[in-house]
């Protein structure tokens, strides 16, 4: 709850956010002075409360070197929010120095005119995220090293293939030379046999034949030397070929990376190392078997398609974190692999594919898990932000006041309605406790309210909710107000009381209406008793002594009785009219009539009651459409009030057209006038004013009824008065 209230306004943040676990600070002015930093932020900074009011660059001079101050000043001038991520900060935990990482957000806050008055600085602990990213980077580095090793192995394989191809070419050429030499040796040997045969038979006996034979022997020795050289070369090439094949096989079997050689269109497993066997979940019995016969489920997968393309078209392929599904221990499992396919070439022809792979399933799943966590966190933050916004909107638009106190009773939050009801700004409210003597809290009867009887005190003591508890509050410069308070305790996660929340509403009007009804009953009883008592007395006099009374006395008693009955009739009519108004039963019967007709009827009512001079002026012959009886009732009431409250004044009644559609009728007297503070209440139900401390009879309903009649005629009613200069009551009507 406290965390939420911190978002409601700059003034509320200082005390509410102090208890928040979210690091928060507030800067003001272009020189970026630290106006507020809660305990969480001070802990990050390794500072205390003494930094409040100081410039940011004085407290942290190292920020100039990192250009943070330039960023903050730009935020102040531009009004644009900015965020700095992964800020490392050193702190101590259990005596050990550790590094934590934070994301800093700087949000400018503007008033309604758009002027920036502060920067809100919040921090989020992202150490866990940073650790995950560092883990991923380390694993990525390991993968890069492994990929580099694979590339080196590929290069070695390619070099070995090229050397084998060159050796094969030399071997073929040597075989051709050897074959040619054998043919020459065979020819020379045959020729030698013939020459020897001729010598033995004695056919050649001269010197020239001996010389020729010697020459031929020398040539034969030369050919034998050539043959020996060729045989030596062939032996060397065969030795090289055997050594290359053994090196290639050792390279595969001893490699830490999973490797195998697949040959032919059936992709027969020709060579495979232990790492690859472990990866595939197989043993050495797969050597000599077609790959897709052992793993038929690979058909149609991306990895198999790349393998076939490498063999058929000689195109190298590689992929990172590629998903592959194959059966392991009889169950289909999905893994993620970094792999590469290199064509295997013999005598210039692709005869197979070298497959190298690294299992990165754990890394890939960690990344996916991280992405899911980030997505969930973003959704959670969005939901939280939306919830806070909804709650903030509810609080700011509530018809009830809301106040929050901490465990010591200090006010820490007041919503706009609370400020409106109490007539104070939030900064003023927050300087007080709920039972501060400045409130002047009272009981309903007006006596001082002890602190222990305050509803918030009762709630804090019992730690239980309290509902609809009424108290009175007397502002220093205003009318007394009455509040209905609901109070509820707030606890932390350990069940410890941390404060309370109170909701309250202004029930002054309800209380005044109840009081007015009580006053009305008292007034009505008094007002009705007076004419009834007078009427009863007159009738009893006539009843008991009627035969002995003079004619003049009888007439006087009868006149008194009639006057009392008229007062009773007036009081009852007011009560009936009020009841009809409340129930919407006061019907309007509009008919056309002239103002002069209305004035004549009003004058007839007062001809026998007063000798006061009543003057009618203005547009007397203007015709209007209205309920003449109800408008006449308004006129009579206004004239009667003028006679009652201005006994020594003449009365002037005017009717003036304001425009083509509206007329104003006013009743003016030159009496004592009405104080300004009472003018606004004259048309309230049951309200009665006085004249120089003297109370007048009546129920306080006359002007209330007049106002409602004029309102039902779509007109307006009002009064203008100044003490010592008389009063003018007026109303308007559409013509």
C-alpha cells in the first residue's frame, strides 16, 4: 500500500517512499539538488540523510567523468525520460564486498503548465539478470571457442583431404611410371637373353660385339637403378598414405567434439568418436550401419536436409542452436545443437560427409527460460502499473476523503477529496498527526474530543476496523464540519501494525439537515401553539362569557380568532407546499396574464393589513405565460417580508424586460439590510434570519418555496442587500 501511495504526487513521496523498498530519489533545479532519497537509495549510495539539499555533483564528483550529469541536465531541459542500464555498485553483505547491478530511470515531472519542477530517480536491482547474461556470455564464449576448434578441425580435415588427393595423384602417376619401367625392363631382359644366346653359340666373336655387349650391360644397370628408385618412391608414398589415414582416424577418435564420418548415399557410419556416441545415445555397433536406418525420425528435419545437400552438392552447412528430435533410450527427445557438415573428398569425388556437433540444449533452454522470465516480468510490471494507475484514479476521484497514517500516527498521505474537505493542502496535512490539537476535534455535542476517543486511536489500539464513527472538526477560520470516519489497520508481511488508513466523508449537510429538522419541529410547535392558544382563549371567552360581553368585545374576540386562523392557514399552506415540492406534486397551470393584473391581486391582499406605501413601476402591461397563483404567492411572500423586516420603509415593485424573452420583477425596501454572510443561506429550507437581534415568527419555508416555484418556471431568483441601505429581492421569468 505504501509503495502505491508513493506514485500519487511529489508532495506525498517524501514520507511514503521513505518506507519503500524501491530505491527512489528526487532532484530539483538545473543544478540537480538532492531533495529526497529514501533509505533504499541511501544504502545504494553508501550515504546518509546529510546529503539532502546538496548538489549531486558535490556528493558524487565521479559522475562528471562518466557524463551522467550531462544526461540528467539534458533530461531536465528536454523533459524526456531516460534510462541507464546495468550500473555496477559495490556494497557490503555479511562483511563481504559484493557488486550489485541496477537500472536507473530518470523521469522529469512537470506541472499543469508543462514546466519541469523535479526529476524522479528510481532504481531497479537487476543483479540476477546481469548474472544470467554474464553466464550466457561465458557460455557463448565457450561455444565460440568450440566453434573455432571445429573450424580448425574442418581446416585440418580439408588439408588432409587435399594431401590425400595429391598423394593419390602421385601414386597413380608413379604406378604409370612403374608400369612403363617394367615394360622397358622386360624388353631389355628379353634382348639380353638373345644377346647371351648369340654369345654362347659363338655367332659373335669380334671385338665390336664385346664392346656392344658391355654398353648394353651398362644400360641395363641404369634401368635397374631407375626401377629401384621407383620402388623406393612407391614405398614412401604408400607410407605417407598410411600415415595420413591414421592421422585422420586419430583426429576423429581423439577429438573432444562429437564427430563422425558418413559415407555413401546411405550415409553409412564409417568413423565415429565417443563424444558423438554419447550424444546419440548409441554404442560402437552403429559403425557400418546407415544413419537413417538407425535414426529414421531424422528424415524431413532441417539437420537431415542440410546433411543431404552437403553430400549431393558439396555445400558446407552449419547452424547454431538448431532443434533436432531423435529417439534416445527409446523415447523421442528434442535437443539443441551447434553443428557443421563438411564434404569428404576422395580422388576429387565427394564420397561422404564429416559431421561435427556440440550439444547446447542446456544453454538454449536457459535462454528460453530467461526470455520467458523476462516476458513474465514485463507482463507483471505492466499489470502492476495498470493496477496502480487504476487505484490512483480511484483514489483521486473518490467522493470520500482518504488519509493514511504511519505507526506513530503521523499523516503520510491525503487524497484530493481529503484536502478539499479539510480545506488544507497535502503538505500542511502531512505536518500533523491525526489527533493534532490544530484540528480542534470535537464530539458531536461540541465538547473537546479526547485523543483516546478519536476513531483512529480506537482502531490503532484494538487493531480492528471501525465504521461510521462521527466527529466534528472546527477550522480556525470557517464553519464547523462533521465527519463520518471509517478506519482500518495496516500490517506488514509479519503481521506487525505499520499504520492505518482512514476514509471519511463530510456529513455536515446531513447533520445540519437533521439539526434543522429538530429546530423545525421546535419552531413549528412554537409557531402553531401561539395562534392555537390565542384562538382557544378567544373561543373560551366567547363560550363562557358570551352573553355578558359587549358587542365591541365580541367583535374584537372574533377578529382575533380570524387572525389566528389565518396564521394557522399560512403555516399549514407552507407545510403543504413544502411537502408537494419534495414529492413533485406542486403542479403548474400556465396561462397568459398581464403584470398589472398580478400587481392588483397582490395589492388587494395588503390593502386591509398595512398602511405602508407600495408602488408598482415598469412594464406593467407586458403579458407573460405562467401560473398566476404561484407567481402571486411569490410576490406576496416577498412583499410580506419587506413589511416584516423593514417596518419603516416604503416598498417599490418594478417589472422590467431584460430582452425579448425574459422579464425581471423586483421588490425593494429601504430597511436595515442583510449582512453579507447571511445572503447565501436565505433561500435554504428552515433558515430564519433576525433583525437587530429580534426573531420573527415563521417556519423558515417562505423563501425556500419561492425559489422552487421560480425554478419550476425556468427562472432565477436572488437578492441584493447592503447593511444600512435596504434590500432588493428579485426573480426572472421567461415571457
